[in-house]
C-alpha cells in the first residue's frame, strides 16, 4: 500500500511543482486528502477536491485540470492492461462476445490515449461553452506539456497498476494456494477493467469490484471466500486507511 500511494504521490509532486513550489511532505498530504474526498464521489472523481484545497486560488483551476489529466493516465493504464488480459483469458463464448469486447476496449483505449496526449481536442463548439476561460487556458497548458513529461506520468501510472495487480494476486495466494500466476494475473487485469468501466457512486467501487471478481475469478477455481476476503482487504488497505488519514488532514485544514 505505501508503494502504491508513493507512486501516485510522485506523479502529483511532478505535476503540482510545475504550478508552485511544493514540498514532498505537503504532496503526500494532498494525495491522502484527495483519497478522502474521492471515496465519497462517483467513480472517485472527487480526488481533485482534497488535492487542491490547500493550494493558492490562483492555480487551483490548473491543478484541477492536472489532477484530471493524471486520473486519465491511470484510467488508460487500466484499459491497456485489461485489453492485454482479454487476449490472454478465455471466456465462454455463449456468455461473452469476446471479439466485440476486445474491439470495444481497444476503441476506449484509443480515445483515452488521444485525449491524454491531445487534451485540447475536447475544447470544441458547442462543448467549449461549458468551460470557463481559465479552464480553457489550463487545458491549453496541459496540451503544451512536454511529450516526455506525459510519457513519464503514463509510465508511473502503468507501474502503479502493476503494484495493485500483484497486491490482488498476493492476497488471493494468502487464502488459496497453488494459484497459477500466469493465468491469474491476466484474469485480475480483466477484473480491474470491468471495475474501471462500470460507473459507481460511493466507497471506491467496493461492491462493483466484488461482483466483477466473482464473475471472472470463480471460473479459475478460486473460492468465493478467498475472492471476497481479498477484495475487501485491498479496499481496506488502499482506500479505507488512507482516506481516514486524509480525513484527519482535511479536518486540520483551514
């Protein structure tokens, strides 16, 4: 869990330091506060609230756009690995049209990467009328960011994804021995893909992740208790504990 959020903190530290000087200690606080606000919002989109609450008002809009851009990098990482999992996992064709699912996922990945590297593509009429001038300027600045920086943030997102991929595998291994890592890791990637795509409202997609895990992993002979225990432990470690720490930070904020 510390490695997971350390990688996310490094991402945010790189992005926020473009806007104002920020110590790593304060960056950690921002990320924890963001977890606390995200867990109570649909699809955890509210992490920008906690992350930007202590920033200067002059840069807050830019920080919000940077947060969304960082979230898009993590979303793209989930779709990428999920697509790879779809090519490695075999489903019952009578239950899932695998070819259609693969092509749909590839389309989502293409759209995600396009918007990530060229965010200004979303600033067009009539959609542009929804944005303030400050928001448009922030999107333009993200568009102008160095290609290497964008690739670096995306690489950190891919690395962070690998961390909680192995977290899930290790948890499952604690409750059920003899798991084939070459089969289970792609299956877990598919679980995360389903969880990423299906919208949720509260508590960090806890129940959606359980349902997705049961749907996919039981086909590999993993017991229901092992799946449910693992999902809950991951949720507790990666979201519940950090969100409680973030809540304390928010309570002390001005």
